[in-house]
């Protein structure tokens, strides 16, 4: 039995396999509303056979957007476009997940493909809206970035409520799984890390205090969604900076998340400061974050997702088989090959006749594949690389 293609069930929501399209911001929404681009983009991953397809980080408030191009769920009008994406995903037998987020001190930046830095005068001339972000403390993310306004207790309560309202809208849109974004230096992670949170009230200082706001949000969202809806949390398992958030903190935090009814911890890293930036980490070696998923799974006793430079089916299978994670999340490899899951099934000899493909494609592929096989060739000689860590 190939573990990658075993189903996985969270609170009664069954994923047909353990392959997840990781959340990826496309920075292409208009005024927080998704566009036809998003429908094409997400629909093709479901055609490609992943068990769970994540819709990108989606903002719970207008000013919580990382960029002007982020989608939102801060008003009811945004539900309909998301519903169409959910339908496109579910119609192919995949489950639909959404990551909800507040950008905190990293809000109001350039779209990633326009520089990923602070907005420039030229960006503003081109129509980008600029605003002062909010965060735990009045310390900017990096040089040149806006100094955030520290959130008051009322401000925190407002954002907690915005997470709840966005989660409710996500349910109305039909999403099967909700994930809270507590990674990459955005608001909730910036409360956790001592490198971003310098508060002296009960939301800063000790680990217990720094965890308080993210846990309040978790508790409120869990209470607002049905028992049958799985709740995932993405964390940055480490800051990659001395004196920052460490894996031991992640284990403690994950235990608390589990107590509050979180179903899976999705283990990313970094992003809190430029020095530990997410982009720098994207070029670390194959499976560079897998050890964190493994440790949290063992020590906190909660299901985990492994992410980061997982490219080949054999490597993904090995992670699951060795019990290091329950699901594998793939991002860039899915951009490169949205049909990764179908190809992986072929690789393991599971769909010899393309019967699992959308029938509109599969019947032709079966004919063509059969003809090639008869002449000793294979339709897909696609695995030209291997992962060093295997
Ligand atoms: C274009 C792009 C956009 C991303 N946007 C998000 C996002 O919205 N939320 C998030 O948690 N991670 C985001 N990430 C990180 C990915 O989900 C993933 O953790 C990372 O790319 C490592 O996985 P990979 O090596 O398979 O690409 C993004 C990555 C890429 C390449």
C-alpha cells in the first residue's frame, strides 16, 4: 500500500490522499475579491488530483492584507467568488481548504512579483493603497518598512472577532478545512516571537503571555465553527535566529493548540525578520522543515503537515512512511506540475489505465498510453531528478 494515496480523515472530512497543495499567495485579487484567474488556478490543482487544495492566505480585515492583491473574507460580498472556487475544487473530488490571515506589521507591502518590499511612491502612483500597519509593538519588520501601531486590547478583540467572522464566511463559501496562519511573521506569529513582540502587558514577555493572543484567536474560531470542521494551524516552527522562537516553543505551543481542538499543525519556518526570511529558507535543502514536523508530531502528539522542498513522490512517500508527518504539502512543485498527484499515482503503478484522471482526459490518455506501452514505451518518463535526502 502506498501511504501517499491512503485516505486521511479529520473530524469526518475524508481526504482521498495525503497530498496537499500548500497555500500560495497570488497577489491578484481586486479589492479583496477573487477573479477568474483564481478559478483557473485552483481548479487545475483539483484536476491534478491533490486530496486537499489550499486557497492562499486570505485576509480577515482590509488593512490586514499583506498586499493590495490579497483576497479577503472581511465582507459578505467576498463569499460568492470563494464559493465558485470551492465548487471547482470539490467537483474534481478534492477537498477545499482556506488559510485565513492578518498580515500584522507585514501588511501593506508590494505584491511579491513587484518586489516584496515596502510600497514605493511609484507603486502608489500606480494605484496601490498605502496604510499604517498594526502589530504587537512599534517595531518595523525591517529597514524601510512602516513602523506598526501597537494594538490596544480593543484592537486585539476586534481582530479576534474578524478571524471568527472570516471563518464563518469561509464555511458559507463551502470550505472543508480552515487554517489559521500563525507563521511567516504575520500578526499571530509576531505575537509569539520574542523578536517581534516587545509588549509589557499580558500579551508580551513570557512564553505564556506571547502565546495568549494566538490561543485566544484559536479558541474563538474553534468555538464558532462546527465540530465537524477540521481546524489546521500553520506555524513557523523556528525563527532561524538566535534568541528567537525555537522548536521547543513550538512543541509547547502545539500541545496547547491540540488541547483547544486543533487537528493538524502545518510546520513551516521563518519569516519574522529579514534575516530569517521565508524567501531565504525556500532555497534550503530537500525536506528542510521535515524534522520539525516529525518532532512536533512525536512530542506534542498532534498530526502534522510537512512542507518545504518536497518534490518527488518517493521522497513524499518516505516522509509519511517513516511517520514524520500525516500530510505532505507541496507549493512550487505544484506550480511547475499541477498534475503532480496524478503523475505520482502513475509512478507507483496505481492508475495503470488512467481511470482516476478526469474522464474527459483519462480515456484519451488510456488509449495513447496503451499504444505506447504496446510498443515498449511509457507515456510518462517524467522523473528526471531525485531528492538528495532520500
Ligand atoms: C508563490 C508562493 C506564494 C506563497 N504564499 C503563501 C501563503 O499564502 N501562505 C503560506 O503560508 N505560505 C505561502 N507560501 C509558502 C508555501 O506554502 C510553502 O510553505 C513554501 O513554498 C515551501 O514549499 P515548496 O518548497 O514546496 O515550495 C508561498 C510560496 C510561494 C512559492
